[in-house]
């Protein structure tokens, strides 16, 4: 008896009226053309950075191992607690500056574990970050269309002094492709959306482009005919998955419309705008990461909630002072209260990303979170003392079984570079035995 499924080549885009729209991985492809890939389930990494450290007194779980309990700051993770690994005690001594400049120096070294050369000029020099080591490995395999995504809420200056004699690239980037190559992040969700999902068909005409812009319609409207043709070839599960994908894309388009985001504008500089609502912008960025992973457009993403030393005012939390100013708390209870509100809000945004990934499915029906690592951290522990030890670290997701979750792992004084060695190995990078200036081997207990 022959199969009822006819061969269907792997498609990555829908096309129509000058538009290209990326597609999610579908079950049909997982069982036919991508049978080989099915045995090598993709693994994914997202890095979620927050500036100015954390008020650790309300962050640190008291118990260790599986006996840990959520603290007030970690409470937003209640729905995904079993999917989270808390690691305390990790140190990044490479983040210590020469003199002042703890935020920029710590941020530059955050994922590279290499000391940044102190300069305000263009002769900046740091090290390759662990996410880019992974991205380079995946690029060699041509695993995805984009080797990595670098996202953030604030663009910031690309030159000049941003922190006590440290150049702005140190403060504004956590991802480095090499010692002199910071990966500039994209701070406009609409530009990210167009890059990922709304790219123009190379064969399109200018008239088609102008028509699409003039009508202001959803990209789905332009690829609908192609989508209808594809749906006729799919089973019920894939049709439902495609419908859910279209709904997610349209919801994201509406979010961007509400943000008033404009597309890329050549020659027009983009500067941080305090009037931008970080709640809506962060949600849009998280949704973009989920869809990018779901479509397998990339398997590596980094996100900076704000740049290093950010003094953003979170008025919607009932606060009137800046974040960086509060972080120099001077042990004043009101400053601790403000920091705790900001920390909890930051964890809420991270928890949203984790929940979305847990709810989303890959081509084989598995939760995207099960094949991912979602890493949360900051460049320092405490903003008042500028401490580069006991950094706040969360990892959500099991990365295909490489991470042992629902635990609190103490690793007092261990170089955070050792965690990165474990993470790079979990992502399939071969031959990693050392990393940064002090990484000596894998982090004991990482896998449970």
C-alpha cells in the first residue's frame, strides 16, 4: 500500500506581489525531505541581557539543587520553574576595568571573557563572544539563513566615550565577531521584521513595491495565493500550524503598527528615544525571536534590554529616578525597593520569552524550549560596588537534554567562561576546551 503523502520539496518562502514571507518548519518536511535533519534536532541559543546588575538579596534562592524556591524577583518564572536552571557564584574577572568604567568593560567582556582595551577612540579591542563562536560553527554548516540576530531596545552612539574612558562599542554591544568587530544590534522591530519575514523578492518591480507600501496591507495578503496553494498539499496538523503562524505574524504586524515603527531609512540616524515604551518594544523583540526560531531562520539571538549604564526611567513602574542612579543604592531602602521593581519587571520580560517558546512547536512537534537555551545575565552583580563576581545567571530550556533544569547550582568563584564552554558544547561546537582569559573546562553539574 502506497503512502498517501506525495513528495513535497522543502519550501522556505511564500511569494506574491513582490513579497517574500518565511515559513515555519512543517511536519511534512520533517518526515520527507528533511529526514536527515530529523536525526539532528536543531538547538538554539538566546541571550537576554539586562544592565546595572541585580538586587541580589531578593534574587538569590536559599535552597540548592532541586530544593530551590522562587524568590520575589524570580516569581514571574512560576509557570516555567521546572524549565529553569539558576546558577550563582560565577565570576567574570575579565570584566574588571582599568580604573573606572565597570559597566562598559563588564559588558564588553560579558560573553567573551576577554579584557577590553581602555580607549575612547576607534582602536577598541575585546574578544570574540561565545554566541559568535556558535554562529560561526552553524554558518559553516549553512544551517540557517541568518547565522545570528543581534537585537536591543536602544541603538546608542557608535563612537566616543560612553563610560569613564571606554568607547561606546563596549557599552552598546554584547556580541563580538572578533576582537575588533562588535556586532551592531538592530533596535527597530519593524526593520527586524522586514529582514526576517517581509523581504522583497529579487524579481519584484518597483511598481509592485510601491503598491505594497501604498496599500499598507499585511504581508499575508500579498502571499495569500501562494499560501492557499501550499495549504492544499498539507495535512491537518500542518494546516493548523500554518494558520497559527499566520496569526502570530499578523499579531506582530499589529504590534509594530501600534509602535509607529518605520522601516529602514537610509541616511537617517537613529537615536535612543525615551518616549519609546520599552514594554511594547521588548514584547515585539521577544515575538520576533520566537518566530525566527520557529521558522529556523536563525538559531542564535542576543537581546539587550538596554545599553550598559542605562539610566532609563521606568515611569510605568511608579518610579521617577533613573535605573543607573538607583543601582548606586548607598544601602538606602527606597533605592532597594526601586531596584527590586525594575529587576522583577526584567524577569517578567524574560519569562514571557520562555513561555512563548514553551508553547511553540518545532517541525517534529517538540517544544522549542526543549531544544533551546535562554540565557539571562548582567555585566555585574551589584551596581553600588560594581562587583564582577556572583553574576545573576538563569538558563531556561534543556537544549536537547544538555541542561539539567529545575535546580539551583552553586558555583562560587568558578569562571563564567566555563559555563560558556558547556553552552558551546551543548550547541554542538566541537573542540572547545578553553575560552576567554580564564575558561579551563566545562562547568561541573551543568547537565544535572
